[in-house]
C-alpha cells in the first residue's frame, strides 16, 4: 500500500542501516542452522513489504440504506463479489441518516460494519468525529478510482485526505414541454429568448425555484461566483466566500430581471412551478430526476429532458449531491473493505445498481440508455458537489433570504454583501 512520507523515510533508514551492517560483517561467512525456519509473522511482514494483499477475511459487513431497491441491488452485486473473492458479505439494512450515530457508539466496541453509506456533504463532520478510515490506496486501486467522476471522488475527501468511494451522483437539469418548446435551448441567450416569447400572463416560458440556492447555484457561478475558494487539491478556504463577488452579483442581477420582466411570478416555489408545468402552462422548468414520474404522467410524449444550457460558451455547473461508501475507522479489514467498495461501484456493478435502484452512477464508464436519465447523467459530468465542510451549513439560509429579497426587487449587490457578512459572522460563532 501507499504509505506516508514518515513511514517511507523510516523504511529508507532501516534499509541503509542494513547495508552498513552487511558491510561491517566483512568476509566472515556463517551458515544458518538447518532448523532456522521462516516464521508466519516473517512471511506476513515480507508480503506487506512486497505490496501483496493481506489474508482474506471470512466475511465483511456493510450497512445498506433501508430502501428495498437498494437492498435488492446490493444483494445481487455482492453475490458476484463473493464468487470472485470467496468472501461472504453480510448486508445489514440500516437507515443512511442513522448510521454515523450508531458507529460512534458501536465502532469502538467492534460491533460496527466494515463499510457504511453516506452523502458526501457530511464528510466534514464524519472526519471530525473520526468515524471513517483514511484510505491507503494501492497503485492498482488508485488506477481503478481514476475511472470515476473526478468531482465525485474529491467530494469524499476532506482537507486533502481521501475517505470514501463515490457510488451515485444526483443533480438537476432542464425539463421542457415539446408542445411549447420543440427543442431544448443550448445557451442561456436561447433560453431567455424562448422565455420572453412564450410568457403572456397565463403561460410562462421558463420557471424554476429562483429563491432556492440549491437550484440557483449555477446561475450565480456561471458568470464567476463561487461559494468557498478551493486550492488545487480541492481543499476549501472558508474565509474566502465568493457569493458577493462580481460574478455572483452579475448572476443575481440576471435572476432579478426574470422577476422585473414578469417572466416569473414572485413567490415561485416547487408547488407553483410543478403545477404550472404539469398543467401545460410552462415551457421549461429546472428540476431533478425525482420529478420524472409526475411529469411523464402529466405530459406523456410531450416531455423532454436536457442538460442545463451554457453560459458564455461554458456549461452551467449545477450542484451535485453524491453518496458513497466509507470504510469504518474501527474495521480490522480496511484493505478488503476498500476492495469491496471499489467492486460494488465499478462499471459492471454500477450498471446493475442503476437498472435496479435507478440512481445515476459515479463511474464514468457506464452507459445510460434512458431518454430521461441520460441527460441528467450528462449533467453530472459537469456538476459541482456541494461543499462538504461544516461551514456550509451557515450558507443556505442567508443566501436563500437574499435571493428572496432580490426577487422582490431589492439591489442584488447590497443584498448579497449583507448575506456574506451574515455567513461570516455565523461561521465565526460556529468555530
């Protein structure tokens, strides 16, 4: 496995000392006793030094979220793992949102799982609680992980340390009624032109939850805004907040024009948006895969789905919510738990999971042959994971309030600057 720099230095020093000792031994030769047999401990040490995999356990335990489709998918996938590796997998049904509390109690007693399942935006808290093991990935494991969505992989790291293997990704895109909008717009300019042409007081060309930061994120960052600055390793600088930067203000002013021009009703929310779209009174809306069943039932063959349009030639980076597998810090089988996580999320397993559970995979080699889900999978390739630092909890309400004020006609820059000051104050109190 890949070791830390400190361990590598220690090994190097030991190696140099062994050379010195051999040199000091001169030409004297001593025959080893015939009964000097290599012990089992020596063998295991040599295997570890050679990078060989450790001895296989009889069983690994994984906590699977308590949804029937997910349980069914992993039952089938883990059977293949057992066939290939000869390791049984014990699947325990356990609500994803309750797992970390249970591990904090059961883990130290050795009663927890080897793998547990979590959304990426809880990584900061999980790291601070010490519940997940730092993944010491071999070169082969790193090569396999390189086939996954890069942003999804990074979302399961915290302060430069990789803790998890992403399994699924979720984001949103553009739904459209082909009776009103025959082809999806490819650019924001095209989208706004269609919106203005169709909006007449009873019908709207384009609707979205414009005061919901989760959905408006790409329209604030498309012109250059950002939540927290990130370095090359993806580590967030929570002192550098870009939600009142020139780019964010430009995006917010664009959102403001939607209301100033009457293109969206003030107070637009999910219920209003969904009602107008399913009644055939809206040409385009922004939502996620969860809306497909209701939209299909209402619009039938007139329903279309597309990735978000581009802004000034660049794709709009929607927010992504990822879920993945973490190795329990207290597990005694961290290597094989990591192997299990990589196996159940590889291309073949991800295809099986999508077919049974219907969630989009984090593995980029998977082909999604579905007219409604394929555009969302395309959008996930440019989606940005929600920041996984604890400070992100202080962002949602101030920016949501700011967007509400902007939709009511208040000055975008002043409102955003006040929101950022509030976020900074709340982070300072939290820390």
